[in-house]
């Protein structure tokens, strides 16, 4: 009986020793796997920590947003947003939709914010929270380069005037159309508005000064009236009560790139 117990004890001791050895090996493998997993997780965590925001914008509102000769989507708005994103440590996924669609995408929660030469107005503040102003605009009237008949607002009486929806030019034209007796023809993009004047359907257009000045500089066959009207400032916008963190990062980043000189460098690259 003692012999049986001794053999059993030896067998058990051998079995336990093997089990410990096996456990030791398994534990080491598990530890290695855990270390590997931890390293992978850390690496993935580093990537996932960079948040991406969906930012809606217009299709063509040069020099604020447009496709250049290489097909790249560029402009003052685009470069400012990218510079702020780099400064604040987030990434941008651009949604190029057209102005009205961009505004609606933000309201519907399909985009986190919109930057599209969007004027800060009291009416828009009812549905959006705006950043600090990032650009101060002005409004000017333009006619076809060969047009010598339209030199003042009084000459617009009984005629059609082209405007782009959502711009300072639209707002100004609407504010004076009854006084000067002209009809507004609205377009969703600047190019269509310009073409309406060039083909003679409209005798003039009202446009944000930096936009149309850039177009004429690029060869657009229009000329400007000397009179400029004060316009509202442009702002980055989010839906009312939403994306407060993004809005704060925009303001902080804007202040930083102005201080560093990057902001002026961007603006000058398109306007000088």
C-alpha cells in the first residue's frame, strides 16, 4: 500500500512537473502574444486618436474653393481649414457639394461643418453656430467687358441682374432691387452666373469682391463698377448646438495661424 502510494506520488509529481513546464511555455507564449497585441493596439490607438471631420464646401467660389489646372481642389477656404486642422491635430474629409447642399448637409447632420465663403448673418445664426470671422468681404457690381450702357445702379431699371444664392452679392442685390427696379436671376454657382451676363441674358451681376476680382484676373471677360459695398464677414459654421469642440479648435487654430503668418501667406497666394 505504501509502495502504491509512493508510485502514485511519483507519478503525480512527474505529471505536475510536466504541467508546470507546459504552463510555463504557454504563459510565455501568451505573454508574447499579449505584448504583440499591446504593441499593435498602441500603434492602432495612435492612428485612431486623430479624429476626422466631414467638412462640406462649395464646388466653385474661387479664390475660396475651386479646382485648379491640375484638377486639385484648392482655395483660401480649403488651405485655411487644412492649416487649422494641422495646427489642432485633426484631419478633414472634404464633401464638395455646392453651397446650398453644403449648408443642408450640416443641418441634416451629414457633415460636421461648412466652410464656403459663408457670410455670418443674424438669420443664419438661428440655425448655425459660427466661428470667429476669418475673412471680411465687400460687394461689387460687374458687367460684360464691352458693356458701356450700365455704369450705375440706376441703369439696371427694368433689366435682369444675375446673383449667386447664399452670397453677399445676393443679399445686397435683394436689398436694393425694389429701389432700382431690376429683376434678380439666381444661380447656384458662380460660373453659371457669370455666363448669364456674358451671353446677355442679364446685364450685370453682384458678387463678393475677392471672388469676381480673382475671376477677372484669370481672364473672365467682365469689368467692375468702381463702387464697392460693405459686406458681412465669412465664418466657419456648424449646426446649432453641435460640434462645439470642432468650433473651438477652428477658433484656436485660426488665431495661431494668424499669429504665425500662415494665414496671410495663404490669402496673399490667391489675391496678389
